[in-house]
C-alpha cells in the first residue's frame, strides 16, 4: 500500500537524486563517506548481539576464530547498510535525517557504493565459510540477502508491515554467532532471534511516530503514514506486551540466571510504561523517549546475558 501522492514525491526524489549524482561525478568520496555507508551505529548493536549469541552458545570456538566470526558479522552488516543506501538514495534525498548521507549529498557515485557493498558481502560470507564453518556462513548470507532483497527492495516501499517482517534481518545475528560456536541452530538461538524480532516493531514505530513527515514526504508507507498515529500507538502497545514474555525465554530455557530474569522484568515494565505514555501523549515527547529507551533496553538485556554467559548464572 503506497501513499496517494507518491508519484509526485518520486519526481521530486528523481530531481534531487539527479542533482546529487551529477555532483558526484569527478568527486572522490572520503574514508568517512565509506564508513558512513556501513551505518556504524546500527552495525554496533548488530555486532554486539551477534557476539552475545556466540558467548551464550554451549559450544566453544578458538578466540582467534571467534574474533573472525564477529568481524564477519560486522562486515556483513556493513555490506547490507551500503547496498541499502545505494538502493534507497532516492528516498534518502527527501528525508531530513538521511539527505546528508554520501549518495544523496553527491559525495559518492552510486556505482562505488554498490560495488563496495557487494564486495564486503561476498568477502564476509566467504571468510566465515572458510574460517568458521558453513552453517554460520549460510546464516550470514541469509541475513544479508533478507535485509537487501526482502526488506529493502520488496517490503519497505510496499507495506506498513515492512518493519514487522523485515525485522527478521536484524534478529539473525545472534543466530549467526551461535552457529559459529556450535555449527547448528537450536532453541536457544531461536529465543534470541525472537526477542529482537518482537523488539523491532515498537522500536521503529516509536521513531516513525515523530518522523512521520519524513516518511510521508518520501512516500514510504510506514505505519503512522498509512494507518495513522492512533493505530501505530495501539500496535506499539500490542508488540510491547508480546515482547515482555518473549524476553524471559532465555531465562526459562536456562541460558541465563535469575539476574537476567529480574533485569528483563524491570526493563519490560519500563518499556510498557513508556508504551502506555505514548498512547495518552498527543506530542512527540513520549515517542522520542521510547525510541531512546528501546535501544538501552536491548543493549542492557544482551549485556546482562553476556555477563552471565561469561561468568555463569550462579556467579552473578
């Protein structure tokens, strides 16, 4: 489902993009521009959750190979970000928070960004396969392909459920780390996947609530643009309520101990309180607070899991 005036916005995007790409002719992108293509802030959380999956897994991996596995997850995530920026350069040119990225700003030629992303994608999967193992490499390849083809190309411009289905791409890294250590996918890694999968909708819809104008201008059918703020708030409440019991699955499976369980309950209560606040708040304040808290929420949960994975549940 696409907003009715998406055609006009597409024309505006084409003009902005043509200007940016013309400016890119003869310009050499800087190292900072190539780093920006990797979406380092997004990558950092992806790499961290992948590392925690590796730490929690019951298998063992030589420290050097573990470092290689984490590096491959990082490079694969960066490759996905680069290809995403190449494909979305037209809508990035229309959104205030993305218009200064290397491609819409005209600091880099599209071909350079695409080539960079493809080389990193192939390289990360190949190194993972040769150094760590085929199961982890296959999952890494699936993660990259899902983000590029399913989320970026197929879903994002077509349905308000883009974040729900496409969120699987961001939920795969712990499974990749787990498979690097064990060579398989088990219930424990699925629990980590499910936690991030359920966290993604309230996290991104909180952002979409106060960035609705950006998404509407670019013709991206995010939930607030298509269904309105009220329905988006209802969905945030629903997914938050579903996420809290899912967050307890690692404790229920014995992967972590009571400290994690207590942290998950406390942070889940805080998340729900913010989701309720969004429901009653007609301003952007609660949505902004929820978005910031959601990042802290996921980081804190996985950090607690990591500590318990290293020290052991009984030692915490």
